[in-house]
C-alpha cells in the first residue's frame, strides 16, 4: 500500500495509545489535496484531525493518494461529540475519539443545482463530471461531489489494514447513516460521521462506496 507520510506537528494530536474499536468515515468538505488538509489543521490549536486523508482530483495531488500525518495508534478530536446525543439514547457519554480511527476523504460534499451549475457550500462550482446524483435524497440533498473510484479503493485498503491490525470487524450495517446507538456505545465496527452527529452529512451513501463496504 502506497502511503505518503508527512511531518505533522506533534502538538496537533495526542500520542497516547488506546485500544482501537471503531473506524469513522468522513469527508473534508474542502479541496482535493490531502496534504493541504493537514496544513489547514496545523493552522489552529484545536487538535482536530484524522491520522489519514485521501486526496481527490486536482492539479497538485494524486487521486486516491493516502496521506498520513500520525500513527493510527494515536488519536485526535475528529467527531465533535455532544453529550446531549448520548443522553437522548440513555447511553453514558464516552470519548469515542480515543478508541476510534478516522479517515478523511477530500470532497466538497453536498451540492446545489443553480442555473445548470453544481454549487458547493462556499459558492464554488463543481464540474458536472464530478457530481454524484443519488436515487434518493440524503439529508435534503440530491447531488454530492463524487467520491472517486481511486478514493474508494484507498478506503478499502485502509479498512482491510486496520481489520488485520486491530481486529475491527468490517460487517456493513444500514444503521450507520443516522445516529447509531451501537456507535455511541463504543461497539466495534465501521461507522460514518452521521452515526454520532445528526448535523453532519459525511460520508454520504454513495452507491459505489456502499458496494465496496458490503464486499468486505
């Protein structure tokens, strides 16, 4: 597996080793460069990050390239958990960031069709050949920036790697697209940011992504 290692500043993650139980799939809602995502995280002191990003289609990056800033054994804040979410389900709060690994797919996320153009949330146009139209709207959106085949293949490689390293089961479950009590409880498995945050739309149910997850 080809993983590009970069020098990510140590004060942006926590170098404590915790047993890994979960994997969360995210998208960045940003530009295609996985390296630039880490540079953006370095610009603040919030220690918000994932150990890997996956680049998309762009001039200064390689589609599907995995970029790693720190070991998957360590952790940073990537979920933005709210205690009220746990309370609604009668589940004691726990810091899932410590026991989970995050993957950030470089992707703009939801799009709006305006005057024949696909516009992202920062009012920039996304080329029509990079748009995924869902058969059924997800959280009010029909159009999304496409996850590329190369990005999905890289996600698969990482999931298989971490299954082998941490014994995290990869069984696909339909409940990962909304608040998921299994995720909140810290059960082992693969989840999405939607599983713990109702206000998020990452990742979205891309048909090829679901097909890949079901194949594992």
